[in-house]
């Protein structure tokens, strides 16, 4: 490991036993950063995200669709990846679609969250299985 002379190194020792692992502490810190970033994203207007949200509402109304098909249709409509991802996080529930025997993942199905058919949908985060 190379340490630059100007890089300060600080170890803060606790006086009592610490039951948290380094991985847990880092994960908690990253979660706080992610939550702070999400609130900033919600505050910023984005015409591209609004367009992607409109697209998702129209494309997913009526039936669930494979994420692959949604992504292809969005690309064909000129919607870029980041606005689509942000719209998906707010509007879509993603579930794993498995084969009949349950052993093979065939893809991810996207459906609109309850109440996501209107433009006044509150911000929310996605569930597991994003793509």
C-alpha cells in the first residue's frame, strides 16, 4: 500500500467493545449518504425524468412487462438510461419471473406501483430485482 506523505491517517479507538463489523459500519454510512442523495434528487426538477415517468405510466398500464422489453421500448422512444432508472425507482415494482419449475430466472417483470398511474405519485425506492 502506498501512503502519500500529505494523507492524514486517523484511527479513533473506542473504549468499550464494539460489536459492529467494519463492513456493517461502511454499509450504514453508505446508506446515510444514499438517503441524503435521494432527497436531493427529489427536490430537483428533471424534464427527462418526467418524460420517462410518463412513458412508464403509459407502457405499463394494464399488464406487467419484462424489464428487457420496457428498456428496449424506452430506448426506441429516445429515453436515456438515467432518467428511466430514476422514473423506475419512483413508479415500478420489479419481480423475478421464473420458469415453471422455479429453477431458471427468465427475467424481471415490471409493474406500476399502486397509485402510480397518476402524475402525483410520491417518490419511492425500487424493490429487489432492478433489471
